[in-house]
């Protein structure tokens, strides 16, 4: 934001970064840390972290002051500094769920996909309860954003930046900012113009500081304008600022910044001014050369040069290889965009930006594919500027751009006019995240993306995509233990799949409904839904899925103690795998059938079935499965009173496993195991 330019202005012009003024405010904030709170005065230990509030309008230097305070205090907090921004550059509040997730990511703590803000803010407070941490909350819109994040730990400190008071949080005294003092304002201006131009005409420099109201953001813009015009005088800048009429549509406090902005903006070339306005479309207010190139329809090199010029003028804030649109300038740029650019042109620019982002994401994913693959061949056909040289380079790009990429997807969906591009963008982002991070690690971000897909699908009546999004969300709910929510989504996905006449979605949804009921221990409903899914697979002659579903159905019957039905289902699964020629799955199904026979009190039949399973495992060459089955045989022989034979089978298992050690457990081709029997019924 522009207020941070107070201590960064010199860096933009090759000088050493400096912080100007605010010594009285820093001293007051320091003293406030040591001040006894209401709890201490009443004899109680403070239950929560102390909150230091820096209040002021955007452009007043509030964030710069907070950053300087945090920099000075950081050595006193050995567990580090955490940062969260609570308002988007366009003025929208950042959801607490997203802010809390960002803090947990900074602490390297895993977060459950789809968790609500109550769960995540509680995780933040728990994580900070045992740490001595400094928490910096920038641009808070109100106390309701700050209070849920406050650590229940008096050893932590919270520095909050807001436009007004945080009513509702006890024991907080705001440090309210006005303008810089004249001396500091002139020092800031001199960082851009050089000391000679302000020294030879000190009255003009004071006049500029006065017209700018001492606001750092306004002074930075005037300083950038003067730096770009070595022959212009400070007095001339002061006269031009004074001659500009006030904008009645803006509050009086915004007037100084609005004048300084007009001074710079009105002398920009037409095409350059248009690009500046278009940068308000950049997601999260973050733009790089590719974003600017797509918005303006120019080359990447030209866009980079223009962005550098904007940064020198104070219109953008450098952030590594990217630039941020100052939040203080957003309210001035957005009306200009609406007034000077036709909606169709804005929509075309937004579409170009989304298309460029899609191509970058496709390139980011393609670089992870093997050489010679179709994806790598398509990658070679992309312009050099869109290609990544290595997989680590692509991963770094994805990590640094992820907040902006997620914001881009959200904005594209909210816009509603570019749903096709929005769907392509989300699809490309999902694939890139899965390729570089894996679906488990990326699950929290994937959850939000699937929700966006669902929003578009419901708005457009796209039943097939709605079913896919619901299935993906339900899977993530199920993995994180929200089985009831998963069940509701699986049922909704079934309805959507039927509306789309999509047999895959309906079959998948029916099987998943059965799985949810199984997880809830409702064996009867689980068996019913597995049976429905099985009937559909049989009608479509999908033999592999049919055999797998027989295994799932058998598992439920086993849990319910219906051993006869379980054996019939396992035999059907064995027959299915035999027809498919799938020897390992056939061996596993036989193994599970032997297990059920043992539970049903038929040890000799179990012994025979287990030997058949060993033969199939040997034919399949599955050594670990052979070892597990040998151990199963040994246990059965022990129960039949033949310990000598049991020892032989255990010896065989040990020889097969070698140094690895035996691992019990052979699922029935589905990954499910029925070793934990919850019903002791002996009914057949």
C-alpha cells in the first residue's frame, strides 16, 4: 500500500531505505506495551495478548509505522512475526477462514480442507498459546476480524492497523495518525528530488508538504513526479497542486492525495494512463509484466518498462519481481476506469488476462511431465516467455503467485461474464497444484476451487460439472471426518448425475453414498447402496468395477455379521477377477473369503480357501501377499491344533519377506480390510 512508501521511497531511487518521522508515535506505542492493563490493575493476570492499534486513513503512513514498530520489536519475540492482511486492495474484507489459514500455513501447520472459520481461528489461538509471537494484522475493517485471532497468551503482542477504533476489544488505545511533521515531510520529498532542490527553496518545499497535508502517499507521488522532471521546480509543483480544484465527491481528508494523484496522472501518455487504470483489474492488486501485458495488449518487455516507470512515480509498490497497486489509490483509479473505458474493452482486457494466466498454469503443469509426452510437446510450442526452464522454477512461480491465482479464480467467478474462462482457469490451477504439491497437500486450496466450480455450475445449470464438483467436495469432507456433510453432498451429486444422464457420476455417487453409510456404521443402508451401484455396473458390463463392488458389499456384510451373504459376495468377486485375469485381486478376494469362513466358525474350509489364495498369489508373483497368506495359514493351523505345520508356514513367510518384516493385511482389491470385525454374530 502507498503508506508503506514512507520508508521505501528512497529504495525506489537507488538510495538506502529509510523511515521518516513518527518518533513521537513510536515512543507512545512502546510505552503502551509496558502500560499496566485493566486486568493487571485489578490484580488479575492478563488473559490475552496486548493489542496496539495504529489508526489512520489509507495513505497516512499507518502500515509503514506498523512495519517499523514490528521491525524494532521483532528481536523480543523469539517465535517470530506473523502477518495477515484483512482487507483486499479493492476494499472487500478478507474472510476470516482465509486469514486464519494463511497464518497456519506460515506456522507450517496443516489445516483440514473445508474447515470453517471457527475451527481455523481456534487452531490459530491454540498454536500461539505456547509461543512468544508478534502478530501483525494489517488493514483490519473492524473488531470482528481481529478478536477471533487474538492469542490467549499475554506473552504475545498484536499490532493492528485500522481506519478506525476496534470497538469491542478491551484495553485498546489507538495511536491515531495525522500528517508528517514538516521536517519529516521535506526529508521524504528530498529522497526523490535530491536535497538541492528542496534546500534552495525551503518555502516551496514547506508549501508542498502543507498542500499534501503531510500525507506520505501524496508526498511520494509529488516526489516521483519531480524526480521524473529534473528541470521542474518544487515551487512549480506547489503552484500546480494549489491550482487544482477540490473534488466534491471525495472526503476532505482525501483531497491532498487526490491532488497529488491528478498531478501525476494527467501527464501520463494516453496508453500509459489506460494501463494504470486496467491494473485495478489485477487480482489481489498484484501485477507482473505478464499481467500488465495481457491487460494492455502489448509486449511483455514494454509492460515491464511501464511498470518500472509507475514504481518510480510512486503509482505502484515494488514487491520482488511483481508490483502492488497501492490500496490508497484504488478508490481514485476505479472511478476513472468506469468513466473512461467502455465495459466491452474492460471485459476484453480481463479475458486476455485470464487467458494468459491459463496458459501459464498449463505450462507450469506441463513441465512436470516426462520428456516426449504430449504435454511437453505442447509446452515446446509456447512462446519462450510463457515457458518454465525447470520443474523447481515452475514450483517457485506457483508458490509465489498462488494468492493472486486464487484471487483471480474468485474474481472470475464473481464477475459472471467469463464463466468459460473461469472454468478453464480453475481446471488449470487444480491440475498445477496436484502436479506440484499432490492432492493431499493441496486439499485446502482445492476445496475452495471445487466450491467455485460448483458456483458456476449451479449458475449455468451445468449438471455434469455440478455433479463432479459435489463429488470432489464430498470426498474432501469424508477425508476430514465430516461424514454427514459428505453424505448430503453425495446425494446431491447423485441427483445432478441423473439430471445430466451421466452414468459415471451416478454410479460413483451411489457407491460413495454406500461408503458414507458404512463409515457411519449403518450396514443395512450401506449394503443397499452398494447393491444399487453394483446393479448399474452389471447393466453396463463394467466387469472390473462389478468385481470391486462385490468386495465392498462383502465387507459390509462381514461387519454386520452376515457371513453367508459375505461369502457369496466374495465368491462372486473371485469369479469376476478370474474372468478379468487379475490374479493378485483374485488372491486377495480368496484371502478375505477365508477370513470370513474363519469368523463363521469353519476353520477347515478357511484353511482350504487360504491355500487356494496362496496358489494364486504365487502365480501372480506377489511376494508380500504370499507372506501375509502364509501367516494367515499359520494362525488357522494353530487354532486347528497343528503347531508344527504352523511353524513351517511362519518360517516360509519370514523367508519371503527377508529383512522387511511381515505386514498383515490383504484387502479385497479395494483397499478395504475386514480385519476389525464389529459384530460377533454367527448367523449364516
